[in-house]
């Protein structure tokens, strides 16, 4: 197999619903992807869709070395249904001391084990999506992204107090502790805001700030 451990390449181990969707998104964005799975049918289904896809037992360190996984800068462990395989695979990757690892956790206990092993990025797809959707259902947010350190970016509509005024004259940052970082007019593209930007009722805006502050601001009318 031709080695693909280039700067813009990722190895995805476990091509189930999460890992498979992720691998395809990466490939569509121009990233070289090595997909690994232990199921021959799954591997066959990804032939021609990823840069390389192989059937292999990723729990074995020597197998990963044969596939040059230790030379990759980024690795995703998408194994969820087999807890033992997830932990063994992740442990083998950690011994390489090179790839930055993202690992899927299917439960709180699974996530805690991965964190204790030393995984830098533990992904909890169902929990994270549930939290995100809850925020959207609860308020006036059009979209929502929350970061690990209690910071969020929210897509919403301008509250009444900001409409028709230059942002520099609204005192939003001092009053609400958030920053409006971008605006999208109707039939237009997103653009960065400045202190001279004037918002309209039908605009969409992106607000950045501490999670609680961004949520409160998005709830304003």
C-alpha cells in the first residue's frame, strides 16, 4: 500500500456510522484518508471513496505499524460498539507518541477511561448533539457551537436594542459581555462586523462570548 502519511492526511479507525461519515466528509474536503475496519463488508463499501481503506485488526500495535499509522499526525478512533477494541486501539496509538487522537466515547464511563488513558480529544456524539439541539429548541438561536472551556458562538437575530445603530454605539460588550463578530444580510454572504456596522431586523448575526452570556443575549427580543 502506498504510504499517505502526509501533512494533510488522517487515519480513521472504525468505519461505522460515526467514523464512516467523518471519513467521507474529510475525503470530500480534500483530505487524504486511510480508513481501517475489521469488517470486510464495511471495507468493501468504502472502496473508491477514501484514499485507502483496509481490513485490519487495529488493536494490534504491529498491524498499525505495518500500515504506517505511527507516521500520521492525526488519528480518529471511531470504534463505539466494542469497548475493549476501542481501548486497545487507543492505547496502541498513544504508545506511538505522535498522532493527535480523537476518540469516540459511547458512555460516560467510556469517556472517562479514554481521558484517563490520556486522549486529548474525547468525542461524545450523541451527548454533544443532544446538548446542541436542546439549546436550539430552548431559545431564539438559529445555530449553536459550544467549546470545552465554557465559550460559545451563537447564530441568531439582532435584538431590538441593536437594530439601526452602529455597533460601536450600542455598548453591547460592556452591557451583555458578548461580541457580535459577523453579520449576514438577506441574499448576501457572511461578513465581519466593525464598530461602524449597522444591524437590521432581518439580519443574521454570530455572537461570541461565555456560554451563559451568549445564551442570554440570544434570548433578547
